[in-house]
C-alpha cells in the first residue's frame, strides 16, 4: 500500500446538488470547500466552471494530482463522464481533459461508490484487506470492488453495480436503500429511524424486512465475487442496530457454509470518506 506522506492530492466529491473539494496532505484534510451546482443549467460548462472554482479554493503549491468521485459511469482511461445523476446537461463530458488543461496536473475520475471502497481500503475498515466489497446505503445503493489491493479492473467502470440487478418487483436498490422505506412505507429513511428509536412496531418491522433484503443482496455478491469482507457505509448504516440481525439471519442459508463462516461484515462511518476516497484514486492509478 502506498504511503500518503509528502503527497498533496485534491479529492473532489461531485453530487447531484453540490460539489465538495478537499486538500489531502499526509492523510489529513487541510482545507475543504463546497459549492452548490446549477443542476438545471443546460450548459454543461457552467458546472465545470463551478468545479474549477471549488478546486481553486483549496489549491496549494506542489499539488501532485486531483481525484474526482462522480455518480455515473466513467471512461477511466479517457476521463469521459456519462449521464451524471441529477445533472441533465451532463450526457458526455470530457472532464479529465478540461481539468488537466486548466490545472496542468494529472486528474483521475471514477464512480463515487468505487471511491468509497477505495477510501475504506486506504483509510478505513478495509486497511490490510486486499479483497473486499464496499457498499454504500443512502438515497440509493452503490458498491465498489477491491481486488488485489486495487479497484477491480473492468471495461466500463460498471462492475459492482449490484443495486441494479433485478430483484422481486424491481431491483435490489429498491429494497436496500432509502427507496425501500419510501416505496413500501411512504416514509423517508430518517422518519423510520426516528420512529424505530421510539420502539414503533411498524418501523421495527420495516427495518427487519430491510435487513432480509440486504442479506439477499450480500448473498448475490458472495456468488459473484466471494469477498473476504464486506464493508457497509452510508447514512442508513447508522441504523444497523435495527437491521443487522435480520441481515445476518438472511445470509445464513447461503449454500456454501464455509463462505458464510469466513466472511466478515463491518459497518463504517469513516469521516470525509468521499473526499479521501477520491484522493485515493491518485494512488490506485499510479501504484
């Protein structure tokens, strides 16, 4: 694993409503800045300009590179971003080229869920584990695969999209993210969490069902990747006390008992993981 000593990397987290940048130096975030993005703009350059401004606000001398996590498919080699969620104007953006022409340093792009997994490998619960899957549970469901100490090398940056696999009356994401509570209980995840803290029977039932479905997702991951560890993060991970038991119970009927016995499942809340994970792209690509 590469050390972060004597390296200055800017990590950028691009979301549907805002962009956040942080200057990472020796494993610490020295400066951080965010800005809302004009997601209704039909001019894709407007958003690129916002990204440049946010990066400029944390820029320092001797920067080694920039890493950016994006909620979309990315051509890693060419640095092309396709169809970013909640940003209609971004159908095809040559972001790497535009940013490298402006800053004159290497820029690396990847899916935000991949950045989460990579950040956990470098900074969090994945340290020392070269084969695991990171899962983020929030408004949606994302996942990234770490194989032999690197993000899994694939063709279209699309591996690990387990949430998009068909399941029951929809896809796994419909049952393993905040969408589950909205679709089946007409409530937000936050509302269900607050009710569960008060012992509300319906909320506790919702979490029990959620855990069952998440367990089924994990079994699909086990069939596909057979990881040593699964690391679960995101806002819903904070309510693990309400769904972890049913999740583990759901996994127990996996047909290969040794796989169940050897699998480690960890929950994480590593601070600033989006920025740290994006910055980690530099090390993943230059190692």
